[in-house]
C-alpha cells in the first residue's frame, strides 16, 4: 500500500511512473489527498474537543472545591455536550480513515525505474538466456502424453475425484514430485533460508496484508462459512508471520522458505495452452521470502535471482529470465523477474518462477517495521520468489529428458528419487 505522505510529496513522479502500467491515476490520487485532508481535519476537531473537555473537567473539580456549585453545573452541562460531540467526531474520523484506507488499497505499487513500459507479456524484456535446447526429433511427446504413456500422472482420475486442474501423481511420478520438493527445500536451507511449515488457509487480514485482497479475490478459493481463503502461494502465510511486528535493525535480513500446496481458481483459463501441468487449480510450490533493510533490498533481489539460476543449472534445463513490463507487473510488485523453462516438446516457454521486490508496499499494509540505529521506526522491504513452482518444472523435465528408452532423471535428483529412469 502506498503511503499518503509519499503520494503528497511525489504526486507527479508517481503519476508518471504508473503510466508504465497503462494507468492514469491523477483522479485517484486527488481523491486520496482529499480523503486524507478530511481525515486530518476531523482529527484536529476531535483533538480540540477532547482537549476542551479535559480542561472543563479540571475546572469543574476546582469550582466544586470553591463552593461555586452553579458554575460547576453549567460547565458540567457543557462537558456533556462536548462528550456527545466527541462521539460524533470519533465516528466521522473512523469513517474518514476507512474511506482513505479503501482508496489506498485500490492503488498498485509504483514500478521501479528499470521496469519497461508495456501493456502485456509481449512487452517483457529478456535479460538472460542459458542452456541448450535438446534436439528431440519428431517423435517427441508433450508431458501429458508422456504422463499417460508411463502411468505417472493421471489427469482423468483427478477430474473424477475433484475436477479439472487437480492431477493425481502416481508411482515414480509421485516420487519425482516429492524429490523435487525436498531438493528445492535443501537448496534453500543450504543458502541460509529458514524452513517454515505454514497453514494452507489464511484469514482476511492476511490476504489484505500481502495484497491478494482485494486485487485477486476472484482468483482465490474462499471458505465462506469461516471467512478464510485457501492460499495461492506460501508467500501469503509466511510473510504474514511477521505482520504487525517491530523488528530491531540487527534482526534483518529475515530469510524464509516453505513448501505448500497452492490453490488458484484461474477463472477463464481454457484452451490448449493450459493442458496437462501448464495451469492447475492445485499445485505444489517451494517459496523463498525475504524481509530486508530498504538499503539492501535490490542487492537481495539479485541474490535471489542468482539462487534460482543455480537450481536451474543443477537441473540442466534451458531457461531465460524476463524483466516484466509495467502492464504485466503484479499489483504489489515494484520489480519482477520471471524465469521460464523451455518446453521442447511444446516448443514454448513456460513460466516457473517469479522473483519480486515489493519495496515497502506490503510492509505498509502489514504494519511491519524495524527500528533504525537512530531510533526511528521505518517500514521494511519484502521480497519473494518461487524456488521453484513444480508443475512446469516437472513438465520441462519430462519433455526435455525424454529418450526412446524412457525419461532420464536429472543427475542431481537421482539421490532423492532412488531411480535414474522412468520407463
């Protein structure tokens, strides 16, 4: 969430920056500043009323002591009127604060200066490319056909049990899935990330804290009876572990990792591009989250990018990195790098990770601060990334490692799987 004082001080700069997202927010900014002016005006009236009421209370006590009962009773009546006025002003202040909060909730983050302008994924900027795309020949199969051929993933059985987008992993497919999860967690903990096992449902406050609400409400599964949401990513519960905290500067950085199933409705997603594992309603993902000093957050972002690179190098998968343009940038992000693995059998790139710096946007919603060395309280910067999302990594392995004899297992995963071939 943007801060009102920053909007006031940088209004024109922010308006220009948000044009990278294809937005003209001048009207919205004016509404925010007007709402804040109303809130501050009401707060000043309330403060004056309470001050006057306190003054009357002291004077009433003195008048009674001096025997001036009539004057004391007259002031008591005025004091009662002031208390009624303060109740009305407090209600008006609550309404003004809520109105301002709602206006701020609807504003996206300011893109970093390096974010290119653009309207959609076609305007994203390729910044890195690595790995050789294997020559598989005309007999190469897409992963959904490989899954059926080797009986390792059953999409139809998932439809029977739940519905489309809920696959069932079987035999070596299930073991390979488990191996990837453990391998990713091991890589992350070896890099210094502390592992957390977190709830798979969150309350509304958590959804607002990391920015999924109200922006992505329609994409989340809502358990209406208890007003809870199935998590779309471990980022939500892991980051919210620190909601409302005041950290000491020497506690930073905080680095976390966690594995969770993730749930996304993906409303309106149909067609060949979402076949098989390409897009699911339930999928597994290992996430990394960092809470950083503002001065260090972009260095941390580059460290996270290098970390994900290292995992993909170990897996020997061809991949590229994109810097997302303003039109494709997530609501809460200031800068995002997407990792994509090349699916040789599908002849297309598949997104497998997003690594993002939210700067203070989430922290302001979370009320997550740290005490600086000079004693001032400041908002932290939050970052997160997939390390990695499993469905498309698994699709890339199945397709890129297929041979006439079967599917080879990447060497780094063999100790985790206990086998080196699916045949």
